C-alpha cells in the first residue's frame, strides 16, 4: 500500500510560559518557553484520519487560553469538512486534545481503554489529576461510546493499514502515540508522550505526569518506533514550524516528507 501524507495543523499557542512549565529539574527554569497547540491529519487518497481534535472557543474562554482558529476552520485549507471526518484517534482525553470531540459528530473514536477508565475513575477525585480534563469532553466520549462509536485498544494496535497506536502512559494513564508509514519512513506523532523535542532527546520529563517511570520509558518507545529519531514529532513544540514546510496555509505544515534539518542538532543533543 502507498504511504500516508501527514499534516500538523496549528490552532493555538501560549507564549506566557517558562521552562519550569515544560521540564522537571531544569536549571534555567524561569526562561520563557512557548507552546503550540496542534491537531494532525493523516491522508491517503480518499482516506482521512484525524489525530486529536483540539478545543473550541468555549473551552478557550473557560481556561483563559485563547485559540487562533476553531479546529473546524483550521482544517479547511486541506479541503476537509468536520462532518466528513469518520475516524478520530484520541491520544488522550486532556482538554487540548479532546476538547473538540463534539465538533466531529460523525467520527468513531479510537482510544486506549485505560484512558477512559482513568478519566472516569477514582483518580479524578484528586484536583491535580483532574485539572487537564473537562467533564463535558469526557462525557462526550462516553456518549460516543453509547452510540457505538468508540473502538478501544489495550496496548499496541493497528487502526488502518500503515497506522498503528502504541500505549505509552506517563503524562496520562491511557496516553497513546501514533505511528504512520510515510515516504520518509515510519513517523511517530508523539502527542504528549513528548511535548517538546527536548523532552525525548534530553530525557527531561514534563511536569504534568501520572507515572514518571512510564513517561521516561515512553521516550525510548518513541525512538524505537520511529525509523529515525528525526521522524519523532512532539505534540507542542514550536520548533516543528521551523523544521517542516507550510502546506496551503501558514498554520498547516507538511510532515510526511521529513524535516529540513535534524531536530537533535537544533536542541543541542
């Protein structure tokens, strides 16, 4: 079968952060450290799979984290209408990855069973663990389940030919990354298994963590799954915009042909 095209679609950013928000045990903790918010599109002919959904203006207002584009608008340069999306891989149920589930009403969700159990279980009694979730988003996933539109996985699984998911955990109990066969080789969309290149390449854990060992082990998993470390794409790193070309719009980046430079050199590892 042919390879997949892969696009990163940026819909928001947050530039008031510091390195303390991105790395545990960092020496330069008070230096500014920006974050991008993206969703990802896998396309092969008429096949389209959306990876994560972003969040909408209502959630943006509730959290005081504005979005630049509604995720539905952000997809339009690719010629994709929200109602046409029938498959969504949900890497995890945090607000910035599952906050737009309701925007794609015809989609079947692909997720780890452990994530649904985590987001609806006793761990949510603890404020720090509950903070990245929003009840409405979790309820939307449950509604989709009762409509027969959720496929659960327990560990590694194939979603489509050339597209696999892999349980990583760490940041959230049921976090999964996505491996895609592309012209450049096997590419891994890390989502929040590595928010930044520096997380994985320098083995620096992200501060929002459920299981630190799972997070640290997950970095090695990302490297094992990718054909080359440069084909690991972190979930929130603005450096992605410098390493991959735009495609059809300033907020859309073509990933499947590989980066123009080695990200390891960019982060000094």
